[in-house]
């Protein structure tokens, strides 16, 4: 029998004994990859005894791939991810110079992984800069394929920038450009398809996980036809495709202007009683403030690439930082998904035993949930929480926690496994 994940009639089929490809990663990737796998193996065994298991299949990328094959991202690695549908990776160095693209961006583009999912939750015992960290429970859906990340930029003084400037001057004038002689240009593509599939995935996730709201975060007051359009397309998806499951802020405003605010407020109450998801929108700067002051007001966050980048790190910091935040890159149509540590290769601590493996461990738990192996994921969450609440932590959290015991990556891993039983 095949041990590969497959897609049948649009649904993920996961065999009980499954092969999962993984990229070890550079820098601390080498320190955290094996610990994360041993914790996942222990969780799967604790949940299903011998009935289910994971066989880990290494694929090459980054420095290891370059040393062994001369390539940073061999085609075989992409093929293996495509063949197995679900995979996991450690952090990869972005090779400097030589026009080599970021390996992470390349992987996302090759597999069209349009959602970057970052769940943000607090684990009891973890130091946090917010007053009530237990109220933080957010799920970020960051668009992964568009926005200024498309890399359409022209450096001032280059022939490309001159050409672009001439095109602009001829067609639109240059009045809006304050210093045309020394200006670099960047282009921000935001499409209807790209926005709609992202918001569709976010609402669908809220429906499946029984979450109360979806917030569209945008700067549409300034960027009307890109970020503003994202907001409108997002509302369209909610109102047309999830009409029965959602109530939007746009619908509220329409009722309020036609029938008065009192009736509109009643409609919101009714929608809440019926268990409908409230879809609203917030301007990015206001969101950054609100998410700190009233985190409980936001559940699923749907936003574009750059906003998503900033928001992810702020929200991660609210629950203990990038060392313990999980991430996934997913295409909800094809099913392809690569789960990953959200931090980089941390070269200054690589090989010292100081790395916190929790980000990769939690990403693996997210992968188990994606595969429908929720019981194993729960074992991981419980064991981690238990370990943090006993104040047994790696160096990154040690300095922030009073009365903590400092553990190396390996000791922390052993402690988590011990706490699973
Ligand atoms: P970084 O995330 O590697 O490090 C930032 C800071 O956080 C450092 O002080 C580091 O020691 C600390 N840190 C990160 N992860 C930690 C962990 N698990 N445990 C304890 N401390 C941790 O970001 P930086 O320095 O900007 O990037 C280093 C390299 O990583 C670059 O080549 C960059 O391109 C790459 N990178 C790769 C990513 C990926 O593969 N997804 C994401 C971000 C950066």
C-alpha cells in the first residue's frame, strides 16, 4: 500500500503509515530538525500506539544541497514535495549575491502556496509583554504570492528606472513624483483572484474551526485600488459565497444607513446568536494598535503579503516571539502544504545547543492537524504547555522568565517527550 498523502475528490487522504519529506534547514535547522521529529514521533505513538506512524524522508535544499549537488534548490526536492503533497522544512539561508532568489520564496512560488498561515496562541507560563496573554488567539492568513513581494522594482539611475519613468511621464504624467531625478520605483500587484482565494480560505477556516470573526486588514484609505480593492473583494466573497455563514460589516453599514443604527445592531446580535461569522475590516495601523489593546476582538486575520509580514511578528512577540511561533504555506485548492519554522537560521547560535525548537515543533503539530491527526497534535500542545509552566526553557525564554531552569535544545526536547507520558 502507498504511504504517500494523496488528494481524492479534493480531499486529503492520509495513510496510517505515512512518508513525510523534510528539509533539515541551515544554521539552527540542523539543531532543531531531529528534536522536532522525535517529539512528533512520540506524540503519534502516544495518540495511536503502533496504528499510525511517520517515516521521515530527507530532501535537500540550502547549504547542504549546494555542497552535495551544486544547486541550492534541486528540482528533485520540488518534485518530492509535489509527489507527497505535505512536507516540512527548517529555516534556509538566503544566499547573498549572484542573483539567487530566496529559497523560501522560490518554494512558495513553485508550489503556488498562496496562504501563509500563522496561528498565534499563548502557552501558559510563557513570558508575554501583554497584560492578558490568555486572550490572544489569532490566526493570520497572509497572502503569499502577490504584493510588493513580486519583486517588480527599479533602482533610480538604472536604464530600467529611466524607461519606467518615461512610460509614466508619457501616459500619466510625473506630477505625483516629488523628486523624479532620484526616485526608485516599485510596483504592487494585487489581483481579484489572488485576494478572493486568500479570503475564501480564511473564511472557510473560520467556518471549519468554529471561529467568531474574520478581520480584513488593509490600508485601503491610501492604496484604494490595491488594498482598498482587496477589502471589497473580500466582502464580496463573504456575501456571495458564504452568505449563510457570515454577516459583514458592510451589510451592517447598509442596514444602518437605510433603516437606522438600532435595527443594524439588532441584526448583528441576531447573526451572533445564529453562530454567524462576523466579517469586518480594519485599517492596518489601527489594527496594530487594536490587536495589542483588545486582542480578543480578532480571531482570523486575512491580509496581504506586506501587512501580513509586519502583523505576524508583532502578534508572535505578544505570545513569546518567533522562537515559538509556527507557520505553514498552503494551497487549499491543490492541497500542497509546507510547514515551517517561522524564524531564520540564527547563525550566531547555530551548533551551540541554545536554539528553541518550539517553532518547528508547533509547525509540525499544525501539520498533524492538517493531516487530521488532531489527537497527536493535542499531545504536543499539552506537553509543551506543561514544560513551559514548569519554567523549563531554552536560552531565548530563560532571560525573560523568573525562576526558570535553563535547558539546551536537547534537554528541552527530552523534557517535552517526558511530559507527554
Ligand atoms: P533569525 O530569525 O535567524 O534571527 C533573529 C534573532 O532571533 C536572532 O537573535 C536569533 O538568534 C534569534 N532566534 C531565531 N530563532 C531562534 C530560535 N529558534 N531559538 C532561539 N533564538 C532564535 O533572523 P535573521 O538573523 O534575520 O536571518 C538569518 C538568516 O535566516 C538569513 O539568511 C535569512 O535570510 C534567513 N531567514 C530564513 C527564514 C526561513 O527560512 N523561513 C526566515 C527568516 C530569515
